[in-house]
C-alpha cells in the first residue's frame, strides 16, 4: 500500500478497487490473454496455470468466492501473472464506469498485474495490484491522446506520478486498496488507452517526480488556464504553495501557450480527444436565462427566488477566476436579497448544469439573460495541459515545461528499474 508523504525508494505497487461492494456484483466473467501466464492462488493451494481454461466464472456461494470450473472456493482468490517480464492481461466483463453520472455504464476492460476477487458482505470486490509505473501508463494517457508530442507526454507522466504520490488520501483503506477506478479517486480503465509509443515514453521518465524542499510536489493540473494560471489558495483551502503561484502562461513574445495561435483548433481534437466544442478551452461564451438560475438556486440552496437581478463578482483571483460571487435576487415577497458563493468549484456548479468551463468570466446582463464571457477550462492551478502542449509544439522540452508551471521545483529520480 502507498504511504502518504513518504518518498518510495523502490517502485511501489498500487492497489486499485475495480469492482466495489457498492456495485452489488455477485457474479462476473473474466478471461486471460494467455491462461498459461497466470497462477491461481487461494489460501490453501496454488494452481500453477489454468491451461485450457481461457474464461472463468467468478461467483458467490455460501459466503465465499467460487470458481466452479476449477472447483475453487475461498474468501479470496488471486490470479497472479507468472511471467513478470511480459505484459499478460486479464479481461473482466462489465466493469462499472462513471458511477453516479448520467453516462454510467458497464464496459469490458483488461488489466495488467494481479487480480484479486474477495467476498465482502454478499458481494464481490475486485482489486487489481500492479507496479506503479504500469498503473501510470494506464492513467496518464487516458487524460490526453498518445499522439501528443513526446516532451509534452514526458511532462504529463512526471506530473501524474508526482500528483499520485503526493495525494494518496487513503479513502478506501478499510476495503484493502489505495484508490478506486473512478473519478472519486482517478479514472482508470486498465490498458484501454495505452499504446506501444505511450508506454515507451512513460519508460523514459521511469521513477521521475518533481520535488520542492525534499518533498514530492502536489502537482496540480487543469485543461487550460486561459492565459494566466491561478494561485493554489484561491481554489483549495490551505496556505500558499510557492510552486503553485500564478504565472503568465506566455512565450517571450507575450503570446499565450494555451491559445489558438500556438495550438491550432484544427489539431486540438486529435490531441485532447474529449473536447466537444473546438476552441472553447481558450475563450468561450455561455448564456444563462433567469429561469435556469432560479431553478439552480432552488436545487442548490432551497431558495424561492422570483427573479435574479445580478451576478456580482466580489473576489477575483490572479488568473481572472472568480473566487467569490454575490448573487442578488428578488424573493417571492418582492424583497431584494443576496447570497454569496465562496468557491470557484461551487460557482461553476451553480451557474451551469453541466459544470461551467471555468470561473474566469465577465458578466453582461441583457434583459433577463446573463451572458458570461469566459476563458480557460478547469481550475487553472499548476500545469495548463493545453499550454504544455503548446510549449512542446514550440519545441520546449519537458524540463522547461515543468520549470515554467512549477517554478522552483526540480525533477528527481526517486527509484530506478
Ligand atoms: Zn475512490
Ligand atoms: Zn494556459
């Protein structure tokens, strides 16, 4: 298990919850890329390989996990890769993704490393244990496309590794794993988004993190700062962090790295994949009508509002993000009232049902409609992913990219192969 605030001296293993007790799963199917590469272990015995059994059913029976095809029964059964130098994988059918979101679904996903099925209060828990570097290869590329420039991807791997080691929260320790596979911790979809090239680039940064005063940096990042990054303490509760202070995300000519001048809109989709509206990461316009705001205030604060009169920013951070927003309204008794929203996260949540791109906007009111003219995408603290992409496209190396976004931080190799 990972230990918070400890710098590992050799590559640690990560334990990820793939199927959780709350998923209520009592039967599942899995298959091997090559059954001969796996041993199956129970507390009583080890099956050296499961030759000719490419697929297995995992079920619950009599407060135990059972694999009927192999007549195995125990509280916990492990599938352990026996050839460590290669990359065999186990495919698990119908793994839940996007828990609690409108797009929640089940997908078949493949995993490197050990798979552990355990019985927990009438449900199956599935834990995947694998070396940290392999886990990173899976998570860092799902954020952005593996076709991005090499120096950008190197920076992204170093940031992802630092962030992971600095932010182990141990939310799930009672269930025996470090992190879960969803947005609650970090989205993890096995080897789905890995490619040969992305794996090779990850290996170029093996064991590298950014450190500041002998501690691994809390390497925050967001999609696009909008031109200037934000101070840590304006987004999260806590003291200033010197390497997470605002910087101008511009080159020597004053052009924003995260702008369409440097990252053309036409190529953006190929690089970041998930973008819906091209160009909106840099400058955008969002319109909200009064009725939508009234229902949002009802849902979020149980307020009965007749009309919203104004949106009035009362504290603005270094990047232009609104940190405190006063909403002035007329209640149903026709008296003027106000409410203050105290975080960029809440502001984005309240002003848009699909979460506003960022809280860096100016407000114009035309009749009863509010027109927000904004910039950036995400909280804007630390590395700006599109800006880092722009730096790499401008032929800047990973070291320069990290120095730019985390001033004073150093790249250190904390363990080797
Ligand atoms: Zn979690
Ligand atoms: Zn930026």
